[in-house]
C-alpha cells in the first residue's frame, strides 16, 4: 500500500480533512486506553502504535507539505494541521490518567523491543512534565504551542526571503558558460543573481568580481534579518523556561538526555576537543589561502567568507591541479541522479523502478524500491531536487510514511535545490549525503513499532550513515560508472585522485567553522543574550578561523537553531562515527557488496530498535572510537 496524494487544487482541503480524521482517531484510542479495566502491556503498546500511525503519520505528510508543496494554500493548511497535532501530543503528554496506565504496566512477557518501547514512552511522559503540578503543566502546554508557531514562522520567513543583487555582465567573468547562458541580462542590462544555492555557490566560487561576491555574501548572510532575530530570542527563552520547569539546568541538558552524548556539558567539551584537533591544519591551510589573496591584494591581513570560496578554489586549481570548472563538466544532473541509483542499488541490494506517483510537481521523480535478492517491494522514494518559489531552501530528507511490517510501506522524499544542468562536485556529495538518509528510512522500514521505524536512532547518530555514503562520491571506480563529459568520456582517475587531495585541503578550517556553528547552537541555549549578533561575533572569533563580516546576521538564516536546537554538534559527532564505520570498508573495492550488505543489515535495517552504539559495535566488532577521525583530520 502506497500513499495516494490528492490533486494540487484540493491538497489544502485533503490535508485538513486527514488531520481532523487522525486527531479523532487519536482521541478515541486515548479514551480506550484510559478505560481499560485490566490493561495488558502488549495490547496497550499496540494501541499506542496505532495512535502513532494515525496521528504521527499525518503529521509527517503535513511537514512535507509545509516545506515542499507547490500550493501556498496546501502549505498553510499543513502548518495548521501541524499545530493541531502538536497541541494534541502536548495534551496527551500531560495527561496523568493516561500516564498512570503506562506506569502500571508489567513488563513480564514483553520481548526486548516492546520493553524498549515501553521505556521510551514512559520517558516521553516524564520529559513532557506529566508529573508536575497543574499550573506547571499548563505553562508547559502553552510553551509547546507557542514554539510550534515560532518554528513555522522562522521557516516561512527563511523560505520567502530570497534576496538578490544586480550586476553588470562583466561580473560574470570566470563563471561557467552554461551558468552564464542561464542568466541573461534583463531590460536594464543587469544580471540578477539570487541567494538561492544554484546561484550563490557558483557565483561565490568563480566570479572574478570581488565587490559583487561580497555584496552577494552579505545578502546571503542576512536572510531572515531582522524578523527572525526576535523570534529566535523568544524561542531560546521559551526552551530555557521549559527545561527549567522540568528541573534541568539548561535546554542543552534536557535536549542531550536522549542522545548518545548524554548531557549538555559534554557538548562543549566535544566542541573544544574538535577545535583543538583541527587548529594546526586549519591555520596552515587558512594561511595558504590568505597568501593567495595577498598576491592580488598585498595589503590584506585576513580573509573572510566573501573571498574564501573564490581563493580556496584558486589554490585548488593553481597549487593542487584541480579546476572545478573542469570537474563539473563530468557531473550532468541527469547522469548523476541515474548513477546514484545504480551505485546505491548495487551496494545495498536495491532496485528502483520509476513510477508515476502523482506528486505536486512534475519535476519530482518517484521510484518504487525492491530488494534485488527476493524481489520484495520495500518502499517508495521521491526526489524533489530543484529550486522553486516557496520551497524549502536547503537539502533534507522528509518522511512521508513510516514503514511497518505487513502494514504499510515506507515512503520518503528528498527536498534539495540543485542545478538542472551541470553540478558542482560539492552538490554531488550533498546528494549522496541526503540520499543516505532516504536509504536509511526505506531499509529500516520493516518494523513492528512505528517509534523505531526508519531514521529513528539517537539524533547525534542520524547523520553518520549519510556522511559515510559521501565517501562513494569520491571514489574513481564509483564515479567512472556515471560521471562522463558531453563526449561520453568518464572522469579521469588522476583527476579524481587530485580532487581527493584538494578536498583534504581546508578540512581543518572547515571543522573549526563547524565548531563555531555548534558553539552558536549550544550557547544560545545556555544563556540569554540581548544582542545575538554580538554573541555571534564573539563565538566566531573564538572558534572560526575567519573573521565576522560587518553588518551581517548569520544566525537569522541558520535554520538548525530551530530544528537541531542546542545539538548542531551532532554533525561532527556523527562524522567521527562515520569515519570509524568507513574503516571497515575496502578502499580498493568500494563496490564490495558483501561489506555493504553487512552494514545494511547491522546498522541501517534495525532503525531505532537498538542503541546506535550497539549497532556500530556489532558492525565493527568493537566499540566506536575517535581514532579514525583524528587520523583523517591530521592527514
């Protein structure tokens, strides 16, 4: 059974109706559970599972509609449904009578997964504040409802704030010909360059016009300013109050409790550990880029984000023999998409069959997914990969349906913003990364309990499988299966090897930049600041190896401050584990199916049914360690 979506014209009414039906079902199930005279644990858990399928299932669809649907009415209706569902979950999370049923259940006779689920549900109740007094519970409820609205407003503001600059055609010097052809001058003789990724990345990397690059970078860093600034302050204050009402020292402590890292204090320790490990190589490579800038501007003493992409590209081209414009000729979007499916299909034993799924935009490519060894239909994926007005501006995987054994097939969708023509190799790695989430969602979609279906591991492990899949976008044998130029010639092995060497350049200062972002997400949730920009400047000076650009307000476009809250560290934490897991693969035989299938079955397929550390240990034959990451960083 697969999801049947409505026509675009009626999508707004359809999602509203689905929301009403789901909430009615959810309330009926809650009433039934509370009325049980002698509740049986397994029976109650299955009823709870039904509630999650009904209500959480519609919530997933609403979230996808909100970020990706072409109809503004549908996006607005989806936002309303999301608010109502969040309100429902808040109410039942604070329902003492309901909690008492779960608290009274005996674990006798339950298998390991059912006991795990019961433990998670009980923890959810206490983290919701069910054991607090009535006044506190009412305040927690109000905070939850307000934060949902703030989250939606932050996202909407960012989606709608597409800025642009106008430049003379001469400012396009250095840019690829296909990009220039796609950006003709307007009636005023000027070329419009937007802050959407297919514009900002090539322009920042290749345009020889330093003033225009800086103008565009300032606009890019100011998306969401000033409207998101006050919303973020309110959000951080509400989260702090919420955690305090539940007895936690900070939101970071509350948020970290259910993650691998365990507590908030460990976050800043991890950030400082990575920062120290990356300092030497980061400063070395930064100084190389600065020296290249000084060839053009002898009086320059620093280099910032307005010049970094351009001059790091020159270093890779002139000193490391990698020309990104030469590289991109091998990455035609259509070929990359086909190659991605072929490579992951071979690795993980999957077959993708194109299907007309009736999605909301004709550009969306949909595929049914089958296991190659048994022919079993295990899910459906959708690839929504090009930018459009009102669409989510970054790259992410969204769940449409959670897979349940003998009940419903998993469905997921990628929302990205790639060029329709030639791609930067960085975009290719991004596509592999996000597709890693999608594979995880589908392969882990054969579960008994919705709570454990798909990408349901601890949040600081979620990125590890997708980060590891990026490695296949750097292997010559893999790339030569699909990366060909217009003449059909595969990308040269020597070029791929040079690309790998060039990619290693700057990894230290990249890690330091990531730790700046992680520190931002941590400290904004630890202390209150009247001026978020001022604190951003301090943290950038402390962690980043590049200076702040005056007049910018990066935090207002940093969407992870909402979704990841205090946990942006998770990207680097996951990378540590990804590098360790990758050590089990044969670098000389990246298409080795035996290792990939063992990884699929031991790490991906269990979903959230076991702790992530146990999944990794079972795959590696030992606990994960920092060693592989430290060695990579020091290379």
